[in-house]
C-alpha cells in the first residue's frame, strides 16, 4: 500500500512557522547528506498532496524555478514542478495551476482511496493547518521532521489539533553537519 | 566561566508537562540506558539548581535512598551525586533547605546566577523545575540545552520555551538515540 510521508521543517520547540508563518529561523544551507536525504524522499513519491493556502505560494514558486535553468535549485524544482499535485480546498472548484487537481472528497476519504491505488508513495509538505488535520486523523504513515537549531517560543503547530495523547514509534535519527537533525517516526498501529 | 545547563524531558510538541502537570509519559519511555546517560551528565557538573517544588520532591526521595535497603543498586552512584553535589534552591517562600549541601537563595536571580557562573567549579545543571527554567530562559541565562524528546504528542501543556523576547539560536552539539524511542539533542546557545 502507498504510504503518506510528511516532510516538515520544525523548531526545537515543535513549531513549523512563526505566528505569521515566517520561516526565517530555518537553515537553508543544507549539506550534501541532507540534500541526498531529501532527494531520496522525493524519488520515493509520485504525488504531492497540499493544502490550498500553501499551494498558492508553493506551486507558482517551483514552476518559476523549474523554468529558470540558472536557479540554484533547478533540479529539485524540475521534479517538484513535474510531480502531480492534489490540492485540498474548500473554495476552489478548478485548479488554476499546471499538474494540479482539486480533491473532490474530504481529506480522509480521499487519502484512504489514494493509499489503495497503485503507485509510488505520497508526500505532504504543509501547510500547518492542513497537516494538523492529517496528524489528528492518523493519516501520516511516516513523519520526517527536520529539527532546526532554534527555539521560537510561539507559532504554527501541526500538533495542536491532537486532543488525545498520541504515541509514535521512533524509527531513525540522522544528525547533519549543517545543524539539522531529521527524526523519523511512524504511527503506532492500532 | 562555568556553564548553566538545562536538561529537560519534553514531548515532541515541546511540552515539559501536560496541562494538568501530567508527567506519566516520562515513565513509559524511560529506561536504564537513559539513567546511565543522565548519571554521566551529572558527573560533569558539581552544582544542581532547582525550584521549590522540585527541591521538595527530590530532597525527600534522594536523601532517604542511602538508608533504603530496597533502593535499586544501579541507581546508587546517581543518588550519591544527588546527595553530595551542591544544591542551589531558588524560592521566595521556602524558609530553610536542610538537604545535604543545599543553599537557599531568594534574591535577584540574574545577579545570583552571574555570581555562580564566575565561581570556580564544574558546570551547573537544572533538573525539572519548570518555573525556574521559565524564568531563566527569557533572561538569557542558559548556556546549553539537553532536550530529551519523548515520542509522544500531548496537544497541549506547559511549554519549555515561552515568553521569549526573541528567537533562541543554537548550535547542535550532538544527538543521541535511546532504544525506548527518546532522542536527546544537545545544543549550545549562540550569543
């Protein structure tokens, strides 16, 4: 069965953005092993699921980068722009973007069905509200959390919808020289 | 100058305890390997800082360990350090601190910590003491964090990092994984 993988930047204190969404606390000077980790994740998937709010910035940004061969992240951009996306929205009926469809059903039904379809795995990069709902509904099969060396004290959370304690299984910890530690968890199956 | 180290157990969502002060999630993922690592850590320090509530709980527990024939043998070296290390208790209400080698401080915390840092000796470590830690962090008095991240999400609770006037930038010193699912991340604070 296809897995839903979460790749998310996080502060030491568990936030994924400042209250206004700012990501200025994130380290972007990744070392090669971390770049390889991300490439491996990207090669394991053939679908991106994304909330509408993040899609509005994410999709045009990578489209533009993919069209510009001098962009520093040109190769990654090609892959991101070329990967089909499923956008979850309460307001949009039709996708204004290339390679993107609007989901027809609610997120639980949609993901339950996607998992049974043939294909590679599925990845989600955010945003906070969208992921928060996936966490609450137990729809994440692998958490790849990129812990950045900063505490920001307040901000956006992907855990604040959890209303019943949730235990996870620690699978793997990788510390990178650039200061990021990737912690990988899987849910505890019922 | 000696360092002030905060060693704290937290949930994946950054809480030191639940909203009703629950700590039971500590015990489900604590193991002997972690106790040994904690003892190693404590041997690099010679002073323990604590608040009133943690002091009262610890003083009773560790002071009685030496005369308790059923106390686990493997924890005795740790108990010995707890009893012999210097303890500095920060409280405005406590009248006296009788536990061996304890000192009560109720004055200005910034001044007192600065004094302690300039004294000769090994590092100082803060255990538990959520309220004390919440005072030390926004005053930029912490030099190192050892954050024990437990594999649990509570959804709400008492955050370790709060009331920050600014982002705390850190340098990763190391990461250690325990078989119980806990990850300890060590950071120094960048000035």
